[in-house]
C-alpha cells in the first residue's frame, strides 16, 4: 500500500511521463492531514474519469498511478487545468511519511529535473528546487552529494518543524 | 568576430554545464538502477533506493551513480540492476533493505555477486 510520500512520487512520475519540463509540488502538513498539489506543464488529454483504473493516454498496461491516488485518498482528489498546465490535488490523513523528509524527497530530487517542492507546516514553509541542489553539488545520486542533500533537508526541516 | 549577447553567454554556459554533467556520469564506472514504477514502489522500492543511497554514502563509493527506471514487472520487485565494466549487467530481484546493504558491501565494495538474489531479467510480453 502506498503511503502519502509514495503518492507524491507517483504524481511527479506521472507529470514527467506527460513530458513536463516544470513540475511544482506543494505538500501541506496541517491539522493531521496531508494535502498535496502537483502542477506541471505536461500535455495530458483529460478523460471523463482520469482516476479510473487503467485510464491512460500512455499506452496499454499503464494507468495505475492515478487510480492508486484515488483509492488511497478515499476519493479526495481532482485533476484540473491550471494556469500553466495540469493540476493534480489530493488529500488524506497524515500517515507520518513526511517525518523522514530526506527519505521522502530523495527519490524525487535524485531523478527529476525542473522539479520544485514546497513543504508547508502550519504557517511555515520552504521551497526547494533542483537548481538549488545543482548549484550546491547536492543532487543525491552519488556519494558526497547524498550527504550534502541530507544536510540541506535537515536544515530546512528544522526551520519549519521546529 | 561578432560580440556575444548576455543571452548567448547564458546559452553557452547551459550547454557546457550539460556536457559537463554527461561527462561526469560517464566517468562513473558503476551504475545502479532501481525500478521505481508503481509495482516497485508498492513492493518497497523507495526504502531500497534510500538504503542503497545511504550505504553508498557511508562507504564513500565515489565511482557509483544511482538512478531510477520504471516498472520491472513481471520480474520479482523491487528490482535492482548493477552495471560495471568487468562483470557487466547483474540483476537482483525481491530486494529488501538487508539485500540493498549486501549489494553495497559485497557487490559494489568487494566485487562479489549475490548469487542467491540474482535473477534473469524477463521482458514484458507485448
């Protein structure tokens, strides 16, 4: 079963597969709930029910990601057109999967260019993007960089988690 | 020679940075790939990826680069592929955190293949 950070990973992978060059994710951790919003500039053909299992524009045998999101959020999800492209939003109970923030974000920043993630907790927030990590030689795909990535996340986490 | 504009300079810098990154990847002689499709994540691939990263960092294996790929179904996931020039491609199936630690300490650091976890990659039927 996917936890909330797995669902964020699915959503980002979905955006990348849709050809997005820019992916903006926001994770809001407030009031015991997790609200996730992913906006991208990829090209989708919106179907009548994009959350239906097997509903896909990407070929045979695909299309499990959004169905998983819907199942894991008891239907609290929607896919709409935003200013820049497509917006996926979903909400579920906080399962603690963003407590180990470095582990939740490492797969995303290791792999996807053009990604930015905002973590918001109550009234505090920070935004981290891939360019920031590249400038600090901290894209976590090899020894040395993984440690720098963790140090950056730990520092930012301290600012909003207290 | 015509003067370069600021945007030309930015374009050149971006191109060279991309080239530098490509050379950097090619300079690493061991490539570890984790299958992170929906089925892989469901089977625990994220924990495996994080464990590999942590252990590679701890061991200071500067010649290793870790990347991700999509679903490896119908193979037993989580699936980890290790490619190095001497031993070629080795694929591991049903990898958990303990196996990930062994991949780093035995295969990547010592050059010993984990025969008990090795699988032959089966291609998905079209």
